[in-house]
C-alpha cells in the first residue's frame, strides 16, 4: 500500500494549491498541499515545505479535514529565533530543558511558533481500547481486532514517518534531535509521543510537534503557559510569573489542580517520569494541606459557576456571598501558585462584584482576569474579551447590579 504519489492534489480539493517542492514562499502565502502518500484508509500526508517562510509543515489527516487549512496563514512574527530569551541546557534528571537568560516578566512572550507536524488524533489518538475482557468473548474475534488495530497503527506510523521525511532538511534534523521515549521500537512515534501538544483545530483534535518549545520540561507549578491560535496555526508561550535569569522555564503537561497523588500518577502513566517539582516534593503534612486547598478550589468553582445559586443548597444569600466566595477562591489559587487556573477565579470574582454593583472591585478583578485569560486562552478568547469590556465600563455590562436588583 505504500506507494508515493506524485505531487498531486487529492480529488475534490480545489481550494488548495499544490506547492512545488523548494519553491520560495512568503510567510503570508496560503498553505498549499501536495499529496505525498495514499493508503488504504482515509488518512493522507499533506505537506507544504514553503509554509511559514520555509519552516514547512506536514499534516496527516483526511481529505475532508485538510480543507480547513486552505486559508491558514502563519503570522510574520512567528518562528523568530533570532534572540531567544533562553538557552538549552542539560537539566539533571530531566534530560534537556530551557533556562531563562534574561529577566522575563509575567506576560512576556517566549515563543510564537507554528507546528512542523500535525497528526489527526483520529488516526493517532490510540483511543478505542475496547473493553473485551468480560464474559465469553470470542477469542478469535478479539485477536482479529487486535491484529487489525496493530496493522492500522503500523500504517499510521508509516504515514508519520513519511510526513517527517517531507519536511525541509533543517526541520528534519530538529525532529530527529527531539527527546525519544525510552524502550520503544518505533523511532518516529517514540519522538512524537512525548513531545506532541494536543491542539484543537476546527473542533477536531490534532497532535502538533513544535520542536523548539518541546524542550520545555514539566512543573506542577509552572512559570509559563501556552495557548494555540488555530486561525494562524500559532502556539504561543508566555511567562506566567516573573522568571529570573538562570531559572528553568516550565509548563505543565497535565491539569495541575489535582492532588499530588493524582498528578504523579498522570505523569507516570503518560510520560514515565517521577515529578520532583517543588509542589510534589513538599513534606507529607504540607502536601496534605496543599491537597486540601486544591480540593477546596474545586468546590468553590462549582459553587460559583452555578447559574441559579441563589436557590441552591447555600440558601438565598448565595448571590450576596459570591464576592467573598470568589475572593477565597482567588486566594487559594495564589497560595497554590496555580497562576494559569487563577484566571477563572478572577473572572468569577469580577462577575460577582459586578452583580453586587461594587465598581472598584469589579474593575480590579476584571483587569486581572482580562490579562490572565489572554495568557491562558489567547487575547481573543471569550473570557478575555468579556473581561476587557467589563474593565472598561462595568456599569454598561449586563451583570451590573444584577444581584442588587433581583
Ligand atoms: C517534551 S520533553 C521535554 C524536553 C526533554 N527533557 C528533552 O530532553 O528534550 C518531555 C520529556 O522530558 C522529560 N521531563 C519533562 N519534565 C520532567 C520533569 N519534571 N522531571 C523529569 N523528567 C521530565 C521526560 O522524559 C518527558 O518524557
């Protein structure tokens, strides 16, 4: 089934323009695609060596889904590595990592890059683990399904290998330099699995390889956060806290608002390492306090998110209490150094103060929420937009005095 086709477009792909390999392309040229590979299933490798000023990109997806990439343009500021504020170093116990070389302030942009590889999660998700362990399953049938799944995995891994081979040489070198998962027997997937970011594009999940930021190690209390802009295929990394020169820049690989045991288990299961970050290294009595605070943030979030809380389990004073509940939530996030999660605390606090008609507290929290939401989800995210508006003129918003009037 492996038969490399000529640089042809798949049928019914008229909005896309084939790119001739090696043709110089400006950063604003729409992404063109050449069909590199056909297989017995629906997944194809599309590649554009001229994408983003010659950085290139290979995408493994279906002919239907590739249509959404037809209008994608990488911004001209993307993939600028001319004066990075970090250097790569060996980090004891973690492989390589990135260390700040100058003071970074909260909000500073550290990366804005386009992926070099995008793999459709439908083919590479590894999901669909049918639970076949129960009663009298026909063993042969199960075996047959397993063999079929294995063959499919092999085929998809060959597609991934082909996608890599279609990248410009410099990007291929970056790919092969990535950290490889130990003990594997598939050189390509062993590099994709531990390094790919899960990205949402047009409502579907893709795994994206961004080799430069893939050097960022995990910390349960990270000092940087990433967000993906699907319109420009750009993933940005911003400082979440001030970062001193010499300090390692970190992101979180999991949802950090979990107990220590849950975090350790999630990291062990998916990345195979034992986290030794400051939060995971607390003595037991302080770990218990930290776990309790994290559990409390869950309870308070639930309480504050309730649309009709005034009739809920906390009685009719609920609306009046919301500002204090929100303040307690924000305080817990700060104490836990969960700066990315804190964005929702500030959003909920701003809304609660708005409903109570408290102008200055609305303003204070709306400003904090607008910035935090922009770092968390991008400046165009619904929370960031709502909070920027609220910070401008609280009295003009629908929430203003809502709790007082009702
Ligand atoms: C995306 S890579 C990060 C960069 C990697 N350290 C390298 O050398 O290229 C993910 C891998 O880095 C290692 N890693 C990341 N964070 C770590 C941590 N906090 N402790 C130990 N190992 C970590 C694990 O091997 C993990 O699978």
